C-alpha cells in the first residue's frame, strides 16, 4: 500500500515537472516571439522614419528657386537695368518669424501702399525656401549705394538676435555659391548691408564676425564643390 502511494507521488512529481517544463518552454517561446516582434517593429519604425526623411530631403525647397517676380512699379520693381553684378549683399528681415512669401508680398504691396522704396532680388525663408522677386538684370531697392551693382538677399529668421535656422543658412550658402559661380565672383565679393551703410544688418553676422567669416568660408567650400543644384532663369 505505502509503495503504491509512493509510486503515485513519484508519478505526480514527474507529471508536475513535465507541466513546469512545458510552461517554461511556452513562456520562452512567448518571450522570444515578443523580442523578435519588438525588433521587427523597431526596424519598421526606423525604415519609416528614414523614408520620411528621404522624402523630406527630396522635397527640400532649397533645391529650386520659386520665381515670384514683383509687378513692375516704382516703389519696389523700378525696372532699372543692373549693368554688371559686382557683389552680393546679405540682409536679414528684422521681422522675426515672418516667412519668405510674406516678405515678398510686403514688397509687392508697396506698389499700392507707397510706404517706402524697398525690395530684394531673393528672399530665403525659414525652411530654406528661396523666392526670387526681382530679375538679376534689374536693380532692387535693398542696399543703398550698392543697389546699382549688387544682387540682394533677404533672410528670414525666428530669433530676435537674427540667427538663421540651419535650413536658412544652408540655402543662403548654396544661393551665394551659385550666384558667385554664375556672375564670376568669389566669396570676398559677398558683403553685409553693414559693410555698405554701417546698419546692423544682418544682425547676427554683424555682431558675430567669426560666424560671418565662417559663412564666407562655407560659401568658398560650396563654390569649390559646385554644391548648389540651383538655376536662375530670370
Ligand atoms: Zn539690410
């Protein structure tokens, strides 16, 4: 009798062990499955993020110039011939958060408002987009005494200190490199509005001479590497 009980106990113990083993195997399989699934999900997320980034890159507005020429009028597009381009003048809008199109439309609106005489050949936006307002063969009203022999570029900014976003900076470098190439200029022919009149414009480049120096060096690098992928038709 006691031997029978002992055998039954042993059998029960054995069965328990089997059940535990089976449960352990199931748990292990579940863990492995979860880990594999997690990895796959992470990979899928990474792939999706990469695809989105690539899509963003290919849609980079800095790769093309949006030509939105102003209506000829004496306040912002006087149609005065620009005989020879001898330099490029960089400006900042001094209007934090305003977009390239808003600045372009402000120039356009001067034909009706008659508030002042102002314009710029190009406006570089907060996302690096480039809008052309005046053909390169015409004078813009941006750089005082140098209107007659320079192209002008207005740059948008969020910061009160006038610092440009990376996208704005990058597009500005490319645009300047392209214009240097197109009109036979070098990085030394790029100047600040400050260099013409002493005005604190573009503020960040005036207050940080080292950053201005590095900007010109970046233009030289872009010029050497033909890194622009831009074209101007007017
Ligand atoms: Zn200026």
